[in-house]
């Protein structure tokens, strides 16, 4: 199952206006799903902003801040990073990073998970941040979803759970 992902980026002063317009448009779509889902839209915004000349540190800070806001906005959510495990990251045929995300529901009723996955290259440099949803995990069971970067990543790619929320 391919899940939703949410990278986000901003740029330095020369491209701030262009990015502000781009990102503002993305935020207006926050209630949409599928191709216009905020996860997909912000993912495209990140790629566009990066191509406009953004700095990796600024992009990482912005991406994690936006994902953090989305995670913080989940009503009734509890931190669940310890209930989430990642498989071995790899690249798909398009050169995009992928990793299996497995969420184990320790609650006594069906819950969903929202998981921030950070992708880094072999040197630890940030490449992408995605938000993955693992929906409807039965009580006491595990369920998996796939996290996929929005753009090509180096051959040596690492993935780590930034945050996870069970709701």
C-alpha cells in the first residue's frame, strides 16, 4: 500500500516570494485528497522550492516543521514512535527512496498512525521528509505501508522515524 507523504521546503531570500506563493497555494488545498492531498501537494512544493535554489538546512527545517504541525494537529493523537519500525531503505526503478513502515497497535481498539520518515544520504545529509499514514491497524496487530521520496536520492540512502502519532 502506498501511503501519503509530506515533504516541505523553503528557500533563501532570492526565491522567497516565489516559494511563498507556491506554498500558500499548497496550504489552501489542505482539505483535499488523492493527487491534491496536502501530502502530495507539499511534496511537489518541496521539489519545486528546492529546484528554485533552496538550501538543504532550510528545506529540512521547513519540512520537519510542516510535518510537525500536521502531526500536532491530529486530534486525540499520542506519540507512538516506539510502535513504529522501518525496513531496509532502498531505491525503486525511478531512483526514489523507499522504505516499509510497520506500525504495531498496542491500544485496545483499531487505530491509525501518522509517521514522519526522514531520508538521508550515506553522509547523513537530509534528502527528503515524508509523512506516511498507516490506517486502521487492528488492536494488538501490525500493519505496513510504504514511504517513498518525491525525487531521486543517492544510491546509499538511510531512513529514520522522526515522529509517529497514533490516533
